[in-house]
C-alpha cells in the first residue's frame, strides 16, 4: 500500500483517447486493469477529464488546418488536434471499464475555449492554475504517481508541473500509453527526467 502522503493521478482515460475514439492512443484501453488495481493502493486518487467546448481553439477545424499541425498561440506553440472530448459527448466520458468509485476528485480541464490544457495543474499558458495543487496540499499529499493518457502530452506536462511545484513525482510508464508524434515521446521522457521526475515501469 502507498503511504498516507501519496496520491495517484489518473490522466484522461476517456473514450476519445482509447481505440475507436476521435484521438485514439494505441493500446490506450490496455492500461485500465492495472490502473484500476493501483487505485485500490493509494489513499487519494484524482481523475482528470479533458472537457472541451465545441469551438475550442486547439481543434484543427477551428483554423481550417490539418490535424497535428502546429500554430502559434498567444501562450506559445499549439498542436492542433482532431475534435475530441467535447463537453457532454460520449467521447468525453471516461472509458466504461475504468473504475470511478475510488476517485476522491474528478478534475475537468481544457474548458476555456482560448487556451488548451494538457497539465492537471495549469492551462497551457503555464500561469492559470486548476486548483489541484492546493487540493493535494490541503490533503497532506507530498508524493504523486501518474498514470494514463497520453504519456508524451498530458501525463508528461502534469508530471513536470507537479515537480516544479515541489511534489515528489514518479510516472508509471507501464500504466501509460503515448501518441509519439514526431519524436514527442523521447522529448517528453527527457523533459521529465530533467525536471526530476522518476520514470518507472
């Protein structure tokens, strides 16, 4: 069992990120049995949920651009995605195999139309907080373990932000899957290690 000061952060295990979804991560659903088991071991579990309005600025269709191309936004470079995890749609729902009962908190992110939100802690402007850090600190949490989708985007950004905020952070790569877009997985691993994140299987 995990220590009382540890929390499990489960990132975006939603239908649109699993096989058959609008932005499917290969094997995304294969991690669910392990994630469900891990949730039984931690005193605090937080689930995050991508939750976009239909006209979100990260959607390629909003810019008449090709999915996975990049543009510059006021807060920096932004990958343009296929429309996914639109509020209230089946694609935005958690995968039906994911256990929701152990969740102490469900955090919705990406609901501001003008800024994307990979991290569970900040919008992509790196300044607008989600409130998760305060919640965890009030619960006495100092150590975080991350699992979920996708390893090279939302998991990595969340883990790096958590380390910058002073948490002790590890990522359980065996309970994650990656998109790996033009070297994004190798870059994410390097960035996580540089931030002090421990990568485990």
